[in-house]
C-alpha cells in the first residue's frame, strides 16, 4: 500500500481493523496505522457539538441526536463504527471535542503535559489508540530521534535539586512525577503527523512490551479550530 507513511521503518501499514489489532510490533516498528481516506463531513459534526469545557467527552447518544446532512451522517456512522469496533475488542474508547489541553508550566526546564513528546506507561499489557477526525493531528518520532529529558545533564541536575532527598530514592522520584516519560527531540528532526482519519495503535511501555514505546505528542491546536479525537 503506497502512502505518505510508506518506507518509514517505525510505522506498519494495515488495511483492516483486524490487522490493526492482531499484527505485532517488532524491531523499530512501534506504530501501526489503519490507513484510510474517509468520506464524510466531520466539520459539520464539530460545528453542531457543544463545547462544555476545554475537553468535552462526546457520547454515542450525542452523535445520534444531531441533525446531519448526508455527508455528515456518513461521518457520524464512521465514528460510531470505530467506537463499536474498539469496544467489542475490549478497549474503552473516548471521543473528545478539544479546544486545548491543560499546560504544565510549573517548571521552566521541563514540562510533563501532552504537548511534550512523551511515551505512555501502563502496569498491564495495553496499547494507545488514536484517530483525529478533525483539526490538528498528533505527531510521532522514532526513538532514535530523541533522548529522555532526565538524561540531559543540566535537566538532571535541576531535577536532583528539586528532589532534595536521598540519592537512592531519586529514580523513584522521577517515575512518580512522570519526568522519565518525556523526551527532547534532536535538532533538525521533522516529526511525522498522524494525519486525519487514520486509526493508529501505538506501543506503550508495559512489563510485557517487546519494543520501545512510541514517542508522541498532542499538536498545538489551529487557531479557532476544535479537534475531534478518538482516544483510548
């Protein structure tokens, strides 16, 4: 299958939901993409939905209640089908209408919000699923294009000052505050945008994981535009 992700060793391309769920991550490949060119008017759905907070969860009954055109209805059926596919598989998908996420500006030398390149961690075997239907799309980079922020000497020194405790407890301090999940991208690296309409499965750091977790970030939203995002 020829598309803009072809030839990227980090990304595996599949053409069905079943392949997305059952193909294994391996080697450098820690992101799987069900590549789709979706029909339908997703902007119509975003326009009709009401934003209650910066992040508003949208439920199937909210979608069903909308009065939509033919193209809007196609978009609605795609979203409802994606939610059902993931639910039937045992996942817990959430559809979010997003203005923005909360920013972490507590420290000037490290950030732990989702706009920072980071990996997800879980105590059990799981994956992260993402699909942006409307608005700015998330980015990923390969693990060779970044380093853990906690390994950068000047950041590590400031974190040790912040910890101000026994040296043997420092690594636990980094994990407890999620500092170890965040990455600094090397100079001149061009992130890969996950695009619109594709359903992604990203590798998570968990005890049974066979590959490195996928480094990703939420995008800076486009001015005056909401995102419609499926995530679990």
